[in-house]
């Protein structure tokens, strides 16, 4: 699914996700409490954690729709950086 760093980075921005509740790819981040300010902060935190930059095309609400979509976006940037 994703690495531990991703979940450790995302969890603090999801106030409605219980500490022992599993985060799944289908989970809606907005439903778990991610708001617009949290989205901006999460973006910067992910960029720092993975040493990547979100492209303008990835700066959409759809990128932050679910945990799975967000991970796919991060993973895609990692592959681009590694190439």
C-alpha cells in the first residue's frame, strides 16, 4: 500500500481518524477532517518528508480526495525524481 512515513505524515492532519483506526486507500481525507489549511500544510510536510515538489497539475482538490490518490501522486513524484 504505502510506506510508514506516508501514514505518519498524513495522520496528524486527520483529526477524525481514531488513533488505532486503520487508514485505507479509499478513506476520504475531507471526511477524516482534512480542511483547506490542513491541505496546504500537508502539502508542504509531504514535500519535506519525501524531498519532492508537487507539480501545478497535482495541486487540485482531487489529489487530496482520498489517501490512495494522494499516495499515488507522491509515489509518482518519487519515480519521476528517481529517473
